[in-house]
């Protein structure tokens, strides 16, 4: 199972075991990582599972589709590397991937 | 007041979220989550769409895996609460087991309003509320030739889009005159009507259904009040829900279109809260009127608010309500309550299916409906959640951009 590291805004690190095919959001929720809300449960409707993909891993994640980009435009503290984690499906090659969480999802 | 045990009745979105938020917030006492459905608590929204299309598997519907409940010491009890003994602060279950509580959270949800017409129990007639409903419906939906949907609210239309995508001939009957009339503006209804028609869905408005006709116990048609019979091998209805209030009523809790609660989501018993689809609360986004909101975000927000209060961080519930539905390639997001709006400004174009309707009441923005314009939805959510207010006059400017306005008016 790929392991993904999520780093809270305050620096707290969480190593999360994910299953291939599951979303990064779901893996983070299962591990009770604070800082991800996922209000809509993964329907790409709320933009409360926002995270920044660390530079070294941006090439590994597939590009965002239009709906996600439109949502991201309004995510707090949006950056080039911003993604909605409900739209990131875990693949074998994501083992070791690092994402940082924004200060707030609202 | 130190709490040592919280009992939650109802293991849907609201009930589950209370348990999760309490643990996340550091609550160390006993948490009992009572649900009368088998299996692990799960999300319902995909049941009428992505799940039927096979885009999401059953194991991914669950909120959390079984290990989570063990690790977090959330006692998941598959049973039915039958009595609230307020005097002794305990809930009696069908198994005759009793759970004592310092605080009780009622998250009993709602059930589908029944059709209440002849033929409603024929084989091939479905409502969609539970995973069991969806599991029974999925194989039928895949093979159906003639589908009749009764009711053109969110659930009916989500299913109509699924059935059309799977190649069925789909007809929708509704007593009203337009799509999702209770929830959206006529302009947005119109966009969805055109889209559904382009997918091959036919509509029969202002029509009641007299009966469902069967042969050998199986549905073969739906008879409308005007006498026309629509052939059907599958009927799906979605004509609203009824809050599950029996337990609360029998316990003597105050009832008003659901379980009546105050701004802190407390019932008239200070040891009992009610949240989610069943709770009727004073809504600041509806002029303070007692309002019952059937939506996942409302369930989540109320669950978090009650959890925070139980952890000693009470604050009145003021979250801005929002809703979404996915139909075919259209994502509709609604934020705010448009009840009583008196003017509207539209953005984007219906032809492109990228369209937003801003609803105003006495010149103040009260709701934003967005189709495939999620940026407008999120901008609207921010504008409706804090000052300054957007006026209709400002929004009527020819080159008005909601997202830019929000960004320019951040405090």
C-alpha cells in the first residue's frame, strides 16, 4: 500500500496508508488527519479537501479537470500546486508522496 | 458540565459526523452510535447517481472502514432505538438493551414519502433512500426499457439522467410545472429541462398519478390522472421525504415540521440535541424562521456545531446552507435559500450550460445557483457568509463578475 505524507499547516506530519484506487482525501479521512473537511464526500462540489502537492510530486499526479480547476480558483491560499484531494486517485507510483495542507479549508 | 457518555441515534451523515468530530476534538468518553441499517455507515448522495452507474463501489461509499470504529472506540450498534426514557436519561433499544446517556443526539433522518396509490408495492417500483434500495434497483436500471420517474426533484432527476444514459426510454411525471421547483429559480429549471430533453427524457407536468398498473405482480405501466397510461418496466419515485419523528414524539419532545430545536440545536430537553434532516431550527438565512434542511452539508455543519458545544465551545448555528446535484454532465450547486426572492440576475449562458442565477430579496443577495460554474458557487458561499452584501444593482452591471467582486471585497 502506498504511503502518503500529509503535513498540517502547523507542521504536524501524518503518514497515511492508502489503497490503490482510493482517493487521497478518503485515505486522509480514514486516518483522521485534521485540516481536511471533505464536506461533500468526494463529489468535487465543496473544495474543502484542498492540499498542495510538494514540487517533487507534481509530475506524478494527473492534471486537474475543469470542474476541479474552477473550484480551486476559490480555494483559500491557492497555489500552482493546489489540488482537491478527492480528485487524486492513489496509484502505486504515489508511494512517498508529500502534500501540505492550507491553514483553513474555508 | 463534564460528559462521560454520548448516545447518537441515527448513523447517517449527521450521526456519524458527531461521533467523528467528538473524537477528533478530543472527547474521551463513551460514544454509542445506533443505526438500524446493516453494515458500516455510508454516504447516500451517490446512491441515485454514481453508484448506479458503477462509478463508485460499495466499499468506497462507507465513511470509514471498520478499523476506524475500533481504533476510535466508537461503539456502532446495529439496533433500533424504541424508547427515550428522559427521566433516567437512557435509550431503550429493540433488543431491550438500554444505553445511558449524559447527552443524546437525535439524527434519525427522514424516510421517503410513499406514493400512496394503488400498485405502489408492485415489483419494479422503487424509492431510493438506502444502500439496499440502490442495490435492488441497480440491476433493474441497467436492463430497463421503459422507465417512468414520478417526481422531478433532485432524486428523480438524478435517476432520470442515469436511466437515459443507460439507454432506457425515460418519462417523468410531476404534479408541478417545472424541474426542482422547490429548490431553484425558473431560469435554472429551464436549463435543466432543455438538458434532460436533449438526453431523451420526456416530461409530463401538472399531472397526478392515479395508479401503477401491474401484471402478475410486476409493473407494466403508470396511469396518469388524465387517463393516459405510460408503459413502464421500471418506476422510480422521489416525491419528498418525511422526517423520522416517532421516537421524539413519543418522548414528548417538541415537534414542528421535524424535531424543534433552538439556535444551539438543543431540543426542549437540555440533554437532547437534534440535527440533520430531522431537525427544524431557527435559520438565520431564512429570516430566523424555523427551517428543516435536507442536505449533506447541513448535516455535517450541524454535527460539527453540536460536537463543538459538547466539547465546551458553544456557538449559535449560523452556517450558510448549500446543496448540490449531479445530473448527466451538469453539476448544479446552490448556496443560500432563495425562499421569497424577488429579483434575479443571470451570469454566463444557458446555451453553454455554464450559467448562474443570483437571487435577491429586497436588493440583498440570498442565494446563488450555479450550473457548471463552481467558481461562482464558492464566491457566492463566501459573500453570503460575511459582509459586505452584494446588491442587485451592482450585480446588474453589464460586465459583472461574481468571482472578481468577491475577491475585491474581501475584508
